[in-house]
C-alpha cells in the first residue's frame, strides 16, 4: 500500500529563516513525488514535482530513495509562503495520476 | 478558460437525501479525478476517468456513490442516502499530463 507521512501538522518560522517541511513515503516501486500548496482562500495547486528538478518560489525538494523522503526546503522563508503544504505521490501503470496525499503541514511565517 | 469549476460550492442536506455534484474540467483535459477531504486530512482519492471511461474506484467509494463522465467532458458525483459521515469537501481535478489542476471544491454538510 502506498502512504505519505508528514510528521508536522504545524510549522512556524520567522521571516528570513530557513524552512524544511518533512515528507516520508512508502511505496513498492518507483513513485513520482509532488508538493502541492494551498494558500488562504485559494484552491490546491502544484508547487513542484521531483522529476522536473526545478526550484519554484525558492523552494526545492530532493527525492531520497534510501530514506524514502521528499523534504521541501527554502533557505529564506517569506511571509507569503504561509500556507498549507501537502506532499503527494503517484505510482506507475494504470494508476498513474492517482494521488496519495499526506495530512498536510500548515506553515506560518512570522514577520 | 478559468480553470476547473465545481457546482454547487456548498450543499447542506438532511441525512437520507440524495445529492449530486458537478465538475467542469479544463477543456481538452482527458483525465478527471474526484477526491474527498475531511477536516485535518489531506485529500483522499475516490475515482478517476480517462475520457468517458471510469478506470479506477477507491474502496472509499461505497455502493451509495456513483460517478459519471458522459461524453468525456463534465463529470457528476452522486451520493445516495447521505450519512453524516459523508460530510466533507469534495474536490475535482483534471489533467492532460503530469499536473493536476484542482477545482475549488464542493463542501457537503449532512445534518
């Protein structure tokens, strides 16, 4: 069974501080990992996916297959980063696209 | 094209009543997904369509739930004989490749 775990429900940092949102997964195969973000009163949207290896809004995430982790990092947090963040994975084959989400982490960046 | 739309945005019903939600995906997106999200949890996969074919259904989708996507365009999700445990946010997403675009959701409250 596939599972995504985000151990922190809440994370608070001050503006300019580094931030790391943790994500661990369980999947028997090669999953594709994503981070989705939901800003206040907005819909859920894709932040980044591990395959594209890009930095979006200063965030990066590296897939560590040995530790089965996909932590989201940003060196200098901004107030506008305050949001709910979800880690998600999908498998291959006919189930590709079916997303399994973690419980989410609420990030609050204080001024 | 303003993205994925869902109607109604809110629905309050009495236990035992039937409800139907509609999702209009982004034009030409061939995949459409339904998720359910309860308070404090990440979205949970319910079912998805590729064009008009329903390819997978979650075990969460009891016999009281049915989804359709006639002609491969909009989709409907019907819940028969609603129960209080059905109270949740029902999210729809569509995609043509790797990125799923989410709608604003329909919040169902069963009294």
